[in-house]
């Protein structure tokens, strides 16, 4: 399947909203996202526009030839590293190579910074995928704010200075 990888913009708010809501309804959402579906439904158009525009977090999307979105990855810069967030592909696009292309877009956008992400400890498939890209566990673990019995651990891709 052919995809175009690009940054989302404010005008993409409807597509962004649709894909984010699909992500939050996905059966793996409880172990991948910290935003409840019901709360996301209450967001205003302005908030969706802000998110799609990448203010704070840049969003890379995988777009099909017909313009339909198949997946997305968010990334933002800290002073010394970049943080990947909100990785999601519609189920029918998993295993196509799109996730790696989106991740590499985010990694390249980060420049020479190391790239960090958090993966839920119950999401072994995601952990294997990130490891295949060169991410390694840092040993840092966070607890899910809604359920202390679940945690996420940090992984990092260290970049050589340019």
C-alpha cells in the first residue's frame, strides 16, 4: 500500500479528530493512551485545530492516495531530547511498514536529539516494534495515573551527534 507521510496542519482537524477517536476506541487503547474517549469527545473544535496544527506536538500522518488517514505519530522537543507520543495505526494498516515510516519521520524531525517514548508494560507488540528501530529500555518506569497496577516504561533511541 502506498502512503504519503506529512505533517498535519490546522485544517486537518476533522481527520485528526476522527483518527484520534478511533485510537481511543481501539481495544489496545487502555494500554496505549492516557486520554479517555469520553473526555476526547468533549474537546472543542479549537482544541482539535490546535492539536492538528502541531502547536507543542508535531503530528506526522500516513495518508493514503485517496486522502484517508491510516496512522499518526506525535513528537515534541525537550531541550535535550525529543518525546514520541500518540502512535496509532488503524488495524488494517498494521504490518504494512507504515509505522516505521512514521517513526522515522519523527526521529528525523528530532534532529541530533535522542528520542524517547513510553510503552505500556502490557503492550509487548509495541515494545518489540520500538526495539526493532533501535530503541532500548532506560530503566525508568511510570505508573498509569488511573491504575497504579499498570505501568509504562521508557525507551530511548540515542543519536550520534551530527
